[in-house]
C-alpha cells in the first residue's frame, strides 16, 4: 500500500532534561534526561501517522543504537521505511533539550550525521509519485548541500507526479546564514502548495513583523495555503480566499519541543482525510497544544481520539 504522505529529513535521538526526582533543584554534576525521538520531519511523520495518515519517511540513519531505536519506533508507529538508508560509517544525530526561564533550549550533535549524506540518488521516485503529499523543511536542506539537492529533487519528482508539496521553514541559525537560508527556503516554498512557517522564522526570513503581512508575503511566493504558527497565540491561516485567526487551545504547558511539528503532521493528516484548511488547522492547533503537556517531542503527541475529546471539551 502506498503512503498518503512522504516526509524527508533528519531524525535525531533526543535527551530531554527532567526535574530531579528527589528535589526541584539539580545539584552540580547530577542531571536527569529522558530519552526520546526528535528531528522535525520525523516528528511530523509520527504526528501524521497518529492522526490516521499512511506515512513514509526518506532519510539515512547510522548502523548504531540510536538508528536501531528509530527503526523500532517507526515500525511501531506504522511508518513505511522503504526510503530509509542505513549508513555503516555515519552516525545517527542526537540533541539535548534543557529548560530554563526563557523556555526550552537545544544543543545539537549532528555534524557528519548519516542524514547529512542524503543525496538525490537516495530519493525513491516510486514512493513519492504514489503519495498525496510530500513534506520537507528548512532543516532537511540545511544539514548539507547534498541534502538540499535531495529535497529539490524530491520536490521536482512530486510536481511532475501531481503530488502536493508542503514545507516548514524551521530555520536554524547555527546551520546556515540567514541570507542563504532565505534563498533556499523561499525557492522551495515557491514550488510548494502549502507553507507552514513559524512566526519567529518568518520574521527572520522576511524582515516583517505583522502576522497578516507575513502570511500575505508567503502567499505571494506561490503556495495556495499558508499557516503561520504563532505558538501560544495559535495560528493564522491564509488562502487565496483570505485570512483567518486560529485560536489557541488551552493547555497545561510543560515542554514545547515538537509542538510545531505536531501541528504540521496533524494539519496534513486532516487535509488527507478530506478536511478543509480551516477545519484541519483548528484540529492541528488542539493537537499541538496537547503535545506541550508532556516532555519530549514524540512521546506526548496525541492520537485522534484524545484530540477529538479535547475539541468536544471532554
């Protein structure tokens, strides 16, 4: 059976800082980390699968314990792994999440990762042309020149096959300068049907500050649908028919890691299921809020019954 959604990018094993189980303070030399799964497009793939979509992933992982953990997780989530290559010489990337007064912060250990060796030759034409949507991100292209080329090749294959393309900026300043990021991402978005930037990314990439103006800017690049993710303020949806605000869903915030990816995966899954963009965005906003109530990117991602119950106020 062919997938509805094909995601492409870099998975990263996650270590998320936890409170000391004995005290709220964490003495020097003693830290507690919860192992989990991360990487924006892998997160999106899992979120979409939990929302009911058939999902495949294109990436490379190392022949190492983190790679084995991802393979087991993707299998358990029902994600098609035909596009996953195992590298005997390059490792699976990892990252740390710490929490402080300014929210969550990330430390990445990804140089020379298996996913950074991704190249156009790794892209399965058959996998893409049988799908309804292709999803990629700025991170997917920032990790190496060959990975950037691989994403553009996947986009070209998707367009030729009539497969819709969705793109999340996910700008990471440590990976590339803003001028190059803007050039590459906006070229990709110009080829996309759906753009899913976050407010902070969009402000850096466009120089604009007003959400309505940012949505108009991205609609002007070519996509027919733009969803600007606003974090705790919800989202702003723009189509060729106009713009509307998507209200945030109340939640007991713990950790925002992966919330934007949860939004993307649920939004695409609901479009695949036949929802109109507004209904899909409202569903995705609830799913993203529920994710923030637990630590880690993947573990707290809700499944459809939980989201439906929250939408009904249960």
